[in-house]
C-alpha cells in the first residue's frame, strides 16, 4: 500500500468507518504496463505533495516513499510508451506486409526499444519490491515495538476478579493509552501510525481510563482497531512482495531467454493477478474493522471514472444529463442490452 501522506491526515480526525476512498489507484501495486500512463499524473501530484509536507514535518518514511514513487512515475512513462509501441508493432505484423515492418525496424530498431522497455519495467518492479519489503519490515517492527507488545499482552491477559488485579490492569491500560497518545499527538509520528494501522482508526475511540470497565473497552479497541489491522497489513505487504517478485522473475527470464516467451508471460500475468488480489484484500478486508470480508466494497478497486463510464455513455446517447441510471456498479451489472431500451422507455 502507498505510504504517501494524505493532506487530511493533519486535519480533523476521521470517523471510525468512513466510506472507501475513491482514489483506488493508490492501493494497486505500481507494476509495468500500458495503463500506467493513466495514473502517472495523479500519483506524481500526490507524491510531490507528500514530499513537500513530509519535509515540513521531517517524516523520513514518507520522504523515501514519495521519492521512490516519483522515480516509478518517471520510469512508468517510458515503459508505457514503449509497451504501446511494441504492442502496435505486433499488431501491424498481421495487417501490413513484412517489408513495412522491416523498414520500421530499420528506422526505429524495434528490438532495442523492447529491450529498453523491459529494463524500465524491471526498474519499476524493483522499486515496488523495495517499497513492499520496507513496508513489511516496518510493520513487523511496529508490531514488536514495546507499546504494541504491551497492548498485545493486555489484550490476552486474564484478569483475576479481585480489586487489586483490576486496579493494576486499569493502571496498565492507562499507561498504554498515555504512551500511544503521545505518539499520536506528534504529526510526523501520526503519519507513520496511520500507515501501520490504516486510515479508519479514530483516537476518540480510546476513551479516558477511569475504571476497570473503561480499561476493558480500550483493550477491545486495541484488539480490533490496532492489533488486528496491523496483522492485516502484513498480509497486504506479503501479497505485494509476491506480485513484484513474480514480475521481476518474468521480465528477467524474458531478457535472458527471449525464445521462452510463454513462461515469462505467465509469470508477469500471475504477478498482475496477485496484485489484483492484494487490492481486493485492501478494500474487502483491510478498509474496515473486524475479520469478515466485504466483497461488495471491492467495486472501489475500479477507478471512479471507469465505474461512471456506463452512466456517461447512457447520458450521451439519451441526451438527458439529469438521469443517473448507473450510480452504482451493482445496478449496472444487472442491466443487459436486451432490456436497456425497455428501461429507457419506461423512464421517459
């Protein structure tokens, strides 16, 4: 998952369960591909914004993440253009005489362009692998930090039904909350904490600990909104590492053994599918508290402009901008070409 700092992280605390974010390009692995050209501008803009703010608050983690993402954007432009050119040349082989392709190859050196494109893709994947490994190591360090270890101990500790035991437990929870509050109040440290446990956490859920019942409520928040979310993040990073590693191996095999086209293609495609699964885990599993999967939220994996494309097309053909037939992707999935005209007639 991207570490770029959102500007709203420095503003008002968010509710415990806001709607999924619309900027779904954040949650995808940045891997080689033609489609990267569509996301270069938003990712570059957000990375540059994160770099500026991180310098103000001296957040080294966000600075490294922003710089690495900017480097990926630069490489991604060249890779997308090169991939588009290679795909176009491959299509022309079936449409134009061979001497035309030979002439294009003589002028532009197609093989050299494909080689450069592959090297750029290898660089993109290597940076993504570095980002995911770094994220995983930081997540493990966070989970085994003294504050989190104390929280994990309190979450599993059975308290004896005695006044002294309950008082000691209450004092321990109060000390934990004070330590966590101190980190949360530091803007640069808060950015790091939100990256470790996600953007759903609300500090207001950690109430003041004045009695044993308050302590139990705080510990429940520690279990569900902090420890469980941190463990989910480990799964996300592991999937990201697998996706980037498969892509690197696929591209490397393609460069080392050009005749073996099918195996590199399978590995690269598998890496992409693992990235899809990773994004689905973010939206269907990580972006809400608890351990259940909400597959209906996976629709937010698709960028908003693509989800709204069916509605835009209907408005284009009907000429009525005031009607919204496909405000939700689930509604659009229920439509088919056979009854589309019927629905339009009934609506008018």
